[in-house]
């Protein structure tokens, strides 16, 4: 028995060591970028660059980024697009998922499988069709066109995720609401949505991340430099002739802050939503 326990303890130590190494491997690039953002241009572009700023910490790169570049304009554009994509995506996904979950109508299963089928396509395959559609609708080089494109990409996943949560709402509650005189719309907003806050948090987070980090669509559908999102704007710091690492590294760090804030605010619902989705899906 003691030998068995010792073997289990050894296995756990090895598991912990592997997990720690995996975490360090994942976090190291972020720490390197953070360290570079706090060091001077001369140090970053030389062989003296180290993980710990041996020459001292400086915020000059951040000051230059915020004052000498359109970073704040790009930031505002990304906030606008990501927030609108999240709101529109959640509204469409929640209503569609509720219909697929609680209503019975012809073509229900076919519609669900079509959503899943669309999710299988990579973004590069959807680029040309979306470009043609937005061109016909005269929505190229506009925030609205970009929001529609992002919502289109994130919607299938959000519908399937929310449907798994709506499926867990007891039918008896919906029937009781109907007896009390609530309409289907009132039942949806007053009963189903409050019971599905973890699912809404997960899908909202996914929609926000999709729009916040996306580069390909924004780089293709937007032509005006004043409408650039952060992903496209940061790309301008890299060119064939010169790379502005002293601007790119602090920009990369600042880009992560809204996502981190989003996670901290919705952490309770995100964690419970991911766990529930894993066992209910």
C-alpha cells in the first residue's frame, strides 16, 4: 500500500513539473514582449536584450506610442467594432438558439447542421464571398460592414453554445410561465436569459475576442487609415525597410488590457459557463 502511494505521489510530481514547464513555455513570449516594451530602442535592437531590463526600466516607448502615433484612434475603432459585434452577435445568437432549443418547426435540425457546417470553413475561404456581398451592399470601408462580417463568423459557435444552455432550462418552468400569461418573448427575456448568464458570458467573450484580435477581414474590408483597428494599425509598425519594435511591443501589451479587463469582470460567469458547457453540450 505504501509503495502504491509512493508511486502515485511520484506521478503527481511529474505531472506538476510538466504543467509548470508548459506554463513557462506559454508565458515566456508574453514576458519577453513586456520586457522589451520597458527597454530603450537601442537595447531592443541590439544583442544586449535580456528578459530582465538590466539597463533599467523606461516608459518612453509607451509615451511615444500614445503621443506620436494614432494608437488611441485605432483603440477607439477596435472598441467600437468589438463592442457592437458582441451586442449584435449575442442578440442574434440568443434568439436563434432559443428557437432551436425550445421551439419545434420544419427544418430545425437542418438549420442547426448548416450552422455547424459553416463553422467548419476557415476565414480565408469566407473572405472573397464576404467581400463581394459587402461590395454589392456598399458596405466596404465601413464599420457596419466589418461588424456584419465578424458577426457572421462568430454566430454559428455562439448559437450552438447557447443552445446547449437553453436545453437545460426545465420545460416545466416555461410551461409555468405560459400559464402565468407570459408571452414567448417575455419568457425568453425574463426567465430564460437570467438562467443562462454563464452561457451569455462565454459567447459574449468569444464574440469580443473574435472582433478584437481579427486582422484579415479588417485589413481587407477597410481602406481608410483613420478607420483602422488595432490589429491592422500595429502591422504598420513592421515594414520591409524598418521595424519599429519600440512601438510594436508596448502596443502589443496594451492590446491585451481590454481582454484582460473583460475576463476579470465576467470571470465568475465565464468559468461556470465553460464548465457547464463542457458537461451539458
